[in-house]
C-alpha cells in the first residue's frame, strides 16, 4: 500500500499504523518514498481484512492512496530504498540511474536476474560509468553465473563457442560495440543462438546493436547510467571513444 500525504497532520502515520493494527494486519516494512509518500509492505491475514482496509483508506481525506496491490519488484525496490525508479521512457521501459545510486541499481537489476527467464536487458551509458561493473555486481547479488560473450574487460573478449556448462543457467554479458565492430560471422552466429536461450542477456550499448540491424532485438527494459543528471548519452561519442581505446 502506498499513499500520498494530502494534509500533513501530526500523528498521521501513527493513525494509519493504528488502523492496521486494529485490523490485525502485519506491517512488514514501512518507509518514506520521495518526500510526500509513504509505502507499506503488508501481510494481510484474510480477504475480509483486506476489503475492510480498502473500504477505510480510500475515504481518509488526509491521504490519497496511490497503490494498493500485490507488491511488484518496483514496489519492493521503492520500499527498500525510499524512492521510485526514474522511468524516462515506456517503450521499452527505460530507467535512469546516477553513478551514486549504484546500490539501488544493483538491487533492481539483481532481483530481476534472480527471476530468470528469456529477458533481454540493455545498459546505456558513456565509457567508464560502470555498466559492466553493475552487470557483474547484479549477477553476484542474484547468485547467478555470468559469461562474457563480448567485452573489453582486462582484454578484448569475442566468443565464438560456448562450453556445455555455460549454456545452463548462465547470464550472458554482451558489449554491443565490440560485437558490431569486431565480431566475425561465427561470433554473430553464436549471438543469434544466445538470444533464443531461456536465460537473461545483458547488452551494453543497446543502441549500437539496434543500429547495426543484423537481426532484430526486443529489449524488456533498458537501464541508463550517468555520472550526473545533466549528462547526455550520445552514440557517436561512445563509439568514437571506443575506437580510440586500445584493447590489445
């Protein structure tokens, strides 16, 4: 349950928690979300108690209920960190993070990876902002294995084959610029197979992969990472920076 404060009266939070206690509803977690909202993670003993709560809270003038449902991943992240994720675009969903919000990003991405499934996730950002670091940290958070398919970590990586153990329950990390600029036919054949596997894929520089157009890719969502909120992410600048980077 989430509500926005309409009249900031003293004791408002106490009144709401007292109501929940009278209905024998267990408060698992409560936090401030942004500056004017409160979020609750509740354990409700019965549907009757749930309906009784709904009948009351929607008629309290000092609050406006903005969420009342089974918690989603985004809800849990908001309650855990006290803020809603900044969604910049809807199709595909695009979430913005600053470098200083690394912990929130890893929690969100890690919880998503823990769910498994055939997900394709893009990470957009300028060089040295922490894209690969965030992806690997999220894999560790989710207790998942990861496999670098293309990357410039320590040395250039361009895979053309997979070991059998890498296919099972592994999260594949792909660098869009490395693949499009230096990948051969065998590498692209491998990428095509990987995108059909029922396991998450994380693609850095998703715009470069889409612009290449060798095969269509539908992203479930995209993450943007910036050092500062006013920073622009420009494909031209990213590719220029990459071309001058020595990966030998």
